[in-house]
C-alpha cells in the first residue's frame, strides 16, 4: 500500500548549520510530493513541491529533489535561521487518490543561536 | 486575494454535543478537504468535497459529516462529540481534484471537548 515515512525529531541545530530532513515513501504509482511547514499555533503552509521524477522544488532557501530510484524527497537547507524553527511535514499525494495528502508524522526543528 | 479562511478559531464543547466548523476556500478554488490534526501528530484526511458532493472519505466514523455550498464554501459537522475529537481541524482548498494541484490550508479551528 501507499505510505510515507519521515525522519523523527526533534532536531536541534545551531544557526547557519546545514539541515536535512529525510522523507521516503512507498507507492504503487508516482505521487506528487509536497513539504509543508507549521509554525507554532498556526496552520500549514506549503513550502515546496515536485510533481515528477528529478524535479527539484525550492523556496526560501529550502530544496528537495524527487528521487524515483530511492523513493525519497529529502528536505535540505544550507544555512538555517532561528526563524526556521517549526514542524515540517512530508506529504505525498498518491496516484488515484485525487489530491488527498498523506502526511508523515512531522519533524520538529529547533534552531538555536 | 484571501486565502482559506476558517471559523471559529477556537471553541470548547461538552461530550455528546454537536459542532459545526466553517470554511471558505481560496478565491477560484472549487475543491475543499478537511483534515484532523491531533496534538503532536500529522493531519489525517477526513473527506473531500467537489461540486457539492463528497468525493473521498478517510477512515472517520459517520459522526463526521460535511457539506459544500454552491459558492464552494464548506461545513464540517461532528455529532456526539467524544473527548478524542479534541484536535485542530484544518480546511484545505484546491482547484480541481488532480493530484498535482497545490493544496492550500487555513489556520484551522481548535476544538476542545470537555
């Protein structure tokens, strides 16, 4: 069946450190892939997306590449800031599921000075 | 351009009561979905509405029902509330039901059942 597995948190980094949050999926087809971010007490904001293999989504210094071979969509940022502290969700939209999103468990990121 | 708007922002209900949450989709969007997010968890899909009909449903009991109006706005109704229904309820909208379409979320309605 279709599923998504996301790196567990919390992740604590110093400002300007490199960030990677792993996300892998299991699918019978080729899903569209999304990363959402949730700041404390708020709803979800779309961070980036990729809809086909080898696509790279990017926004606000964050990047993720759709890797069909490894069924992964890892989130990266070269230099994190304190303002990046939030919970990050990997969310595939699986083939045949319309645009229903399946969310990972979320990874909490805390960036310290 | 207004994004997805939800009301109320916060509410407290007693076990056994009923609640109605409301959502206005982003301008130009015709598809509305509802998600439940328990504390510390990822959102779980409840159902999706398009052309005033429920098109998809997640693993939620019949106590959860919804409606979509001709102007694409939507309501989520929960009957016979349980303590476990306490959660953040998120409304999401998109243009059409294609899997590649970007889905936008509202700020959510925080429901506490006591």
